């Protein structure tokens, strides 16, 4: 078994983005990211802080808008409208989930697709579906980078994704398909899940249940990617994969933490750089 080091791969991506950012700056362009956070969800606050830190490391301009938990939809909409017009801002990210009285979909639809560095807008989702896109969704794109880092060719392999969310499962399957994997999407209602996952050369777990993938569900020599971020019975951070028992069956596996998590942020940096190039006619 070899561990896939998400921190190391993520650092490489950020270094590459910083180099390109330095080049853009010589042309008078500084990539700018606006991050909106509503309310005080502790996990969201950590994510947003990490995004700001990554912007600093890459040499980006970044602005955080922290809105009160009782902010109205119209105030949030007005902020997005302002950022859509702001030339210093190339990427807009509104941290999800939002408080219950606010509508995620309305927010996603309001962000100008060319500034949608999450790639959540229907225009960008459609572009991904047909394989003609500017932005890749950050977590699935990060997973692809981690798979590439193993040196294993995805072409022809059987890939199984556990989870069908719009943020991870569905786009993940599409990116694997673009690289010529034979892909199956499974989920909480799949019958005899084990018989499917046991066939997977590449298994991506994104179901949001602590230690859900056990050793008997994994093929010998598989690449196992764990997108989960859960707390175990002792409150310790853990993934969707029962790491201790699964690791010896795999050729490669990602740890939690230190696997997919750091990649998501690096891919956001890459998307923001791409957005800056696109908006300045440099692509
Ligand atoms: N909340 C959890 N993951 C994400 C993400 O990738 N983007 C946004 N906007 N919110 C999130």
C-alpha cells in the first residue's frame, strides 16, 4: 500500500498557480477572489480561513464578506450583483450550506458563470457534461489530480463512485468518464453495493458516512480515494473509508485528513487563476 499525500500534491499545485500568478501580475492582472460566508458555522469558518490563507500563498487579492446569520436573501443577492460587476473580483464563492431561510439555488444561479469558481452554476455544470468547460468543480478535480499522482492510467479501468451529490458524486463520475474509465455511480439506495465496489479498480467514496467502506468491499490492489469528512464515535476526524482495515488491500489510498481536503482548496486557486485569465482575454 502507498499513501497518496494530498498535502504534497496540493502544495505543488499552489506553487504552479503562484508562478502563473506572478506572470499575470507582470501584465497588470492580479487574480481576485471574493468569499461570502453567512452565519457562524464553525466548519465553514475553518474552510473560509483556509481559502483566504491559500489566496495569500498564491499572491491573489482576496476579500471576505462575513454576513450575519439573519441576512436576507435580497441583501445576499445585492452583494452578488455588486461582485459580478467588480473588475477586481474574478471569482465569487459563497460558502455552503447557507442558513435555512436562504436559497442555495438562487445564490448559485445569480453568480456570473464566468466568475463561478465552484463550477456550481447550471451553465458550468452543463459545460462539464459535454466536456467543454472553463472550470472544474474543485473536489472532483482535486481527486483527479490525486489519481494522476499515482502514475496509474485511468483509461479502461472500472471506477466506482459512492455518492451522487451535485458537488461531488455526479461531476466526479463525469471527470472519470472523460478520462475513459468505465464508471458506475452508486448511492445509499444501491442494492448489493459490495458486489459493485468489489469490482472497482478505482473506488471514490463520497457518501458522508464515517468508515462506511470496509475491507470486504474493496478489490485487492484498488486505488481508494476518500472524500469523506466525518467524526467517529470518539469525535475524531475520519473519512468514509475504514482506513486501518482497508489500507493493506489497496495499491494507493488517501488519508483523512491530508488527502482530498487540501486539494479542494488548491483547485479553487487554479479556477480563480483561470477566471482572471478568461476575464482579461488571456486564454
Ligand atoms: N461547502 C462545502 N464544500 C464547498 C465547496 O466546495 N464550495 C462551497 N461554496 N461551499 C462548500
